[in-house]
C-alpha cells in the first residue's frame, strides 16, 4: 500500500510556463516529478493544488505524491530534494498524510496577492508590475467591496475553459499601500483561469478614473469577459496561501 505525502513549497514562476506539464515547455510540475522520480528510483507523479499560468509565482504552494516507501526520513528526503532542484523551487516541508488527502480537492480556500510598484525599481521587475501613473486606492477598495455582492465571475474568466461553473465565493478583497508599492489581496474558495489578473486590470482602470465603481459592478453583471479590463501582467501575481481542514496533516517533519 502506498503512502501519500504533502509537499509545501514555493517557486519563482519567471522561467516556467506555469505549474502544469505541457508539451515543449518548462513547468514546475515536470521539474518536481523528475526530481522525485530520480531520488525514489521510481516513476512518481505529482498532483498540485491548482494551475498557475506562465510567469506567475507561488510563495506558498501544496502538492502531493504517493510512494511505496512508507517510512521516508522526511527531513533527509526534503534536503535531498532541494539539493536536486534548481534555484527557482524550494521545498519547505514534507508531511505524511492520510490516503484520501488531496492537494487540490481538499483545499477550502486559496489566497493570492498582486504587487504593483509605482516607482521604477530594477530589483523587482520579475515580481511586480511597474505602473508609474497615479492610482486612487480608495476608489479601488470601494470597487473591491462590490465583489462580495456576486458569485458568478464569468466576466473575469478566461474564455473556453473546461470548468462546470464560474461561481466563486470571495472572502477577502482589498488593496493596501506600503510606500511605493500597492498590494492587492484576494481570498476565495476557488478561482477561475486568469481571474485575479483580470480583476486587477479592471480595478486599475477604476483607480485611473477610466471606469466608475458603478461601471465595475456593470462589468460583473454583464458576465462577458470583453466588458472587463485587460489582464494585469503575470509577474506581479503570487499564490500566497492554501487552506485545508485542520485534520488534513497527520505528522510534520522538516
């Protein structure tokens, strides 16, 4: 009987074409599976908590894999795994979990943050959107509160996806300012493809005065991606947290 393990990790998405394995493109999932299979000397598949698109980062991500070895020294194995992986991925912790625990379907919420830098800074080009024009953060936060009135976010979804519903429950959505940096935090039970970047791009239009708060509400009501603003660049987006029921983790070492 195989043992299931959760991996808690982070990755810089700049040099990856997203999380998911795809033909002729470098992915985080592929690098992890290669590393695990080499160390375990067996074909190991990895299931992630969800997709991230090309160039998107994760400061906290969860994936699971199954192994015939039920007695892995998790601290030593974590060290070996980090030694094998390149500089863009780090494994924080390996956890032994129950067989039915699932990194994707077991998650109860996910949190993303989007970073806008309003002063040109060569050291954060890969981790924020440089946007030097003035933005009205108060109006942007007023528009954020409109999000709580809705569950259907078709207007912020990538077209022609294979999901059965565009309904999401948003628990948190707000902008904060730290010096020259604006930080957007959004938490929901699930997210649609491209949803956060589409919301950010539309909120920036509000902050510029190109769209009113009432207009933002109308965008959601129309259920039409063409009504929303352009998607914000990928480099400013981070998956920052994934929550699971408190009984998911059995034992933690590392």
